[in-house]
C-alpha cells in the first residue's frame, strides 16, 4: 500500500511540475509516433521503478522488512527490470526512452534546481513513510 501511495505522490508531484513549468507537451525526437509514445510510457515506468527501488532500500536500511519480504521485493524489482529491458530491446526504443529521461531530468533541473528537487522528493518520501 505504501508503494501505491508513493506512486500517487510522485504523480501529484509530476502534475505540479508540469503546471509550474507551463509544459503542455514533451517533445519527442523519434519520427515514429508509436515508438515515441512507447518510449514515453517505458520512461515513466522506469521512473516509478526507480522510486520503488529507493523506497525498498530505505525500508531495508530501517529494518522494516523481513528476510522473506526482502527476497520477494528483490525478485519483483529484478523481474520488472528484466521485462523493461526486453520491451526496450524488442521495440527498439532504447534511444527514445533515454531521450525522454534526459529531457525530463534537464527540465526538472532547469526549473527547480537540483537541491530544491531533492528536497521535494525527500518531503514526498517522508509523507509516504508517515502515512
């Protein structure tokens, strides 16, 4: 349940970010619309996966997970990574995903500055832990 709340929190943060940046669209460099759209979707899934990885590490460091839970979580995250890699390979979208991720990273850094972004993400993470 905390992972779901974390994802919802990140989605709310993304909405706020897009509103603050007056960003109504994300420019995709790939000419094929299907490839670009799939690249965007996979990039967002990767961002969610990265967030889940960070939350899992924090929970392990705090001792909030049993050995069985750590094993299940590790396997699930490993399998998710494997499937993402397979999709990127199968649909030849590695560059499209990379382009979307780099564009989002640059936009966030330009608008908020890296220190402010880290503080916001930390606050979101604290809110999830306190839920």
